[in-house]
C-alpha cells in the first residue's frame, strides 16, 4: 500500500515536530494536564496542515492514517469511557466511516470493534468464531476499500444522517446480539462484546445527544445487560425471564436506562429501538413476573409491528397477548395468533414458533399437544443451550 | 477523485418503452447531464448500443477468438456510463442516485485507480 508508506513518513515527521514544540514550550508554559493528548493533538494538526496544503482534487482521503491514529488514542481513553471525548467530531466521523454502507456488514462490525472498541484482531476472531487469519484479512480488505473507494472520513450531511445513523445503530445492535446470544464459545468474551456494544452506544449517544433512537438503543442494551447474572444458570443452561432471580438484576442500571428512555420518548419520535427498550423496561421494572404490565407490552408490540412488520415481532406479540388476557381467554387468543402466523408460512421452520405454541398449550393443560410442539421445535433448534431447555421442558411433560 | 458510474439496466424494459416514456427518459438524462455539468462534476459520459451489438475478444495461447455477445450474460446489462469528479464516495453515491436508471436498474460506482 503506497499511501501507507507516505502517511507513515508524514506521521513520523509530525510526531518529531510535536516533540520539538513540546521541548520549546513546556519549560516556560508548563506541562499540560494530558501530555500524551497534547502531543497527539499537535502531531495531528501538523498532519492535517500538510494534507490541506497537499490536497488536490485527486488526493485520496487520509482516512486510513487517521483510523490508525484514532484507534490508538481510543485505546488510551478506554479506561475512562464516560469522560468527555477528546475529539468528538472525529470520533463521530470515525463511527460513520467504520459503518459505511459501502462496506459489508461483517466488515463494518469487525472494523468498529477494532478501531472504536479497541479489541484485538484475535479477540474479534474468537468472538465471531472465525480463524484469526480470516479476520485479519477481513480488516485489511475493509481498510483498503476505505482508502481506495474514497469512503469519506466525515459525519454525513444532514440529509444522509438518518439513513446512515440507522446503519451505525444496526452495527452496534449486531455486536451486542453476538455477545448476548447463548451460543458456545468464550463466555467472558461474549460478555465483553455486550459491554463494548453498550460503550459504543454510549459514545454515540454523547456525540449525538437528544437523538431518540440512539438513546433507545443504548437503553435497550443496558436493560438486557442488567439481567446478565441471571440469564444462564451454573450449568450454563438458559433461565427463562419468569424464572430469573430478580434480586440479582442490576437495578441501578435498569433505573438509569428507564429514565433516559422516558426522556427520549417524550421527544415524540418513536422508533423500533425505543419501542423494544420500552418493552424491555416493562419486564425489567416488574417486581415479580405476575406484576408484568402485559397489556402495555401488547400495545408496544402493536406499534412495533406498524414500524417494522416482521413475523418475529408478531410472534412475540402473540405470546404477550396470551399473557395479557389471563390464563383463560388469553391462551386461546395467543394460540389463534400463532395459527395465523403459521398459516402465513414464513416461520414454519422457526423453532421459537413451535416453542411458543408448546408453551401456551402446556399452560392450558393440553399436554400431548404441547409435547408434539416441543418435539417439532427440537427438530429445528440449532443452539445447544436452547436445545437443552426444550429437552428439559419435554421431559417435564412426560413425567 | 474520479469515479466511473456504470449504468446497468434490463434492456428488455428499455426496448418495450412506448414513445412517450422513451422521450421522458431522454429528457431526464438531458437534465441530469446538464446538472452535473453545471455543478462541475461531469467528466464524460455516453450511452451504449444494446448488448446484441457487443463483440468479445480473447487471446489464449496466442490464439485470437472473437465471439458474438457481451463478456457475460446478466439479467441487467451495461447500457452507459458517466465519468465524474467527486470529493469522495459519498458525493459519488449522491451523483449515482441522480441517474434516472437508478430507479429501475442499478448504478455501479467504481473509483478510478490513481497511479502515484
């Protein structure tokens, strides 16, 4: 890569100039509070000056060099993620560069974790269960594309911002889900992925304050993560929401997220993340499973259906309907919804459709029907933890 | 940076346009071309004859073969291009989105390689 050579030289020159300036100034003006940051700023400004002088219409964006520089700086700030960012505009630009739609989704995720999350290539590879070399290559290709395709290092224009922001939020959401999913792999690393996603959401929230969907995503992730100690039992098996020990939830985090979400929703620009967060908040703030405000959850799912019609949302809504209308009418209403979804055809091979039916039938006391539905779910499930859960349920029925 | 905006469209759709809608399309391209000339983005651009007129040339082992037809049979065919000057990919994407065929076909955006 020819440009890297050139930029490296530029970076070395700039660093030398920054040190020279420090030697000149610090003895008389005093050492700044953050000497490292001071040096980075000076060096960075030198590079920018040079680029500005050299920039011609044909000049390529210096994004790659700045990516490297900023990622180094990000790592040094990592210990104190809630502190004010040193270069808010640049960090924001960096997020949009990493999540540019001209990059593939996998590349966006990897690049974001590498440059903004400060994870090593090996850690990212392990998190996504791919060989180190594959992940390294993915990152190299992504950086090359940024450089060669002219992906800008800039915050999008106001017209482009909503669309591009959706892409950023999606990447953060994907990172969280990767950590949240109860697949095999390194449990600690998975938890760290969740933490990184929340940190990225927090950074985005600070850089784009009062953006309802950004707050919505942040709150959603915080609310899910607040239950991290109770989602899986000592044997590594999934624990259902209603069976989780609510005293072990992180109630401080829940309260903080719920309050931020409420403020965001008052801005009256609802979106899928806010709605999902609102649902998560109703679950997280219920003192006991039977205190859950199911009617409101049904209402929120109905709104979500309107914004993002998907069979999965409809499935969740069906389960909520069953709970909202009480054991008698509710279960039948829920089952009718499930029938409608199944008739629709798109989810017939989705194990959770059958697991949901099994659950409702079990609660209704139709045990043979429940067993049949669990068996069908077991045929389709791929996740080991979910499989063990379904097997447990089926065994319990047979006893 | 310079970008080549490759215009891909299903030729059968073009062939089946009636006279009036064909005139509208030509008008839309004329307006688009004028706009990007006025904005200084325009470097060049042309429409191409249909792929039925294409000829492919290959030399293998010193042997030259000439075949009828395009490089590859695809559902949508290369029908024209614009060469534009843009600050970065985002500007190039905006320019691509303005090409009338973006609504019916697909515009591939390719940066021109810089030798330095």
